[in-house]
C-alpha cells in the first residue's frame, strides 16, 4: 500500500469538496421587525418623551417608547493579526424603537407625538414612507428590511440605509 498516494488522493478529494462549498456562511441573526426613530442632535434637548404609531398593510401599532442615548461607532483600528474593533461613542441623539408583529416592503405611515422635558406637547409629525430592503450579508443570505426615521424640528424624515 502506498501511503503517499493515499494521502494525495484524500487531499485532492478534500480540495475538490472545498471548492464546491459556499463562499461564507450566513450569520444566524434574527431581523427585528420594528420602526426606529432617531431624534437629531439639535432637536434632542427639546424631546422628553415620545409616542409612536406605525401603520402598514391595514394594521397599526402604537406605544409610548423608551428614549435611549444614541451613539456612533468609532474605529479602534486593527491588530497586526488582523482583528479589528470599534467602540460606541455617545453622539447627542436619542433613539427609540417600536416593535411590530411584521414588517413588509409595503408603504408605512409613522406618526410621532410627544412632550418636551417640561411637559408641553410637541407638534405631531406624520410621514408615509417605504421600508428599505438591503442585502448586508450578500444576496445568498436574504434581504433585510428596515423602517427608520429621524425626527427634528422640521418633522419626520426617512433615514437612508448606508
């Protein structure tokens, strides 16, 4: 029995099998079905509490939402071994999320109301927009839908996906 020949045959079989495998595995990340609202830096001090109503495909959901401090990612660089990292840094925005039962590509209407820190009512703002589809992990991993708006003193605006 020729062991070098057997090793070569096994190596060749392994290489041929590897060539047929997908480029990369899809991440096992569940998509959040939600509408996110980002209150801009300039308007953030004027907002104390928010109420969000979202309607799509004949179904509406509304709730008082929790405002959390927003942040941006700051690149921390890469090591010589190739591992890279980033940290979150507060950016002065406030962020809220209204969870939904489902999210489709159909048009959606979002209405945001709220109060200032002193309790006075903020203007009611409404926007009709279409959730955006993207393939952040490649088309082989399926599309991800997002419904994101920003709120400033002029109203609601759809956030574009980067």
